[in-house]
């Protein structure tokens, strides 16, 4: 992917929205509401954003991104937002406790769009150009279920403004 821009203060990378859409790694899991799901296939027909976090510390930026995006796009026809904590590296002995702790912090009305990732972490890190452990990683999909952009970094105003413009463009 070719970075569209680099903001030194926030380490944001965005790939060009005009690039040819491409297939993304398929992620299978179960939502906190108990629904089996395969992403991005389940969001096909809608514009979707998947937000990944790879560490406990990444929960803060992933939640901040989700809150901002949901504030502007929740309930919007043709839009889906999913949060995906990546937990494969959590030792199995502690995984149930970690999952329970995360789930208890997720409101009931968001659980169907909250999908813990328990396998494929190595491939996923390659796919999202993983460089900053505690960052939020966002991937945008068009209605055909193809990846059209990626970014990572904090949801500060310039970064969010660009993301919002990309989503508006895709939702037209």
C-alpha cells in the first residue's frame, strides 16, 4: 500500500481511497452477542469499518475511534462498524477471563458488532501493516466487501476529518 500521508505527531498512515479495491483476509469469529460471523463477508452490501486492537493499551484508541465514528454514522443506512480485539497471543489459561472482562465493558447494543479475534494474528498483522503495538488499526470496505483504505493512529481532528470524508464518499 502507498501511504497517502504521514503526520509526524500522530503516526497516521492512510492508503489511497482511489486505489483498486482489494480482497482482505477473512476473519471468522463469534460476536459477543453469540452470532457466528465471517468478516468482511458479513458486511457485504454495506460500507464497513473494522477497528483492530492488538494490545490492552490499544483499547483506548480503538474505543475513541469507535465512539467518534458511531457518533456520526450509527444508524446510517448502509453502514456497519465492527470492533475486533485481537487476542490470539493471550495465554489460553487467561483467555476466558480476558474475554469476560472485555465483554462486561461492552454495552448490550454493541455486542453484535464486537468480535474477538482468536486466530490468524500473524497474518492479520501483515495485512494491516502492524508497526505500533498500542495503536488502533482501521480498515475501510466498500459495498462490494473490498478493502479500499487502511489507517492507524489516534482519532485526532485532522485524522478523523479525513476518515469521515472517506466514509461519506463511500456512502454516496
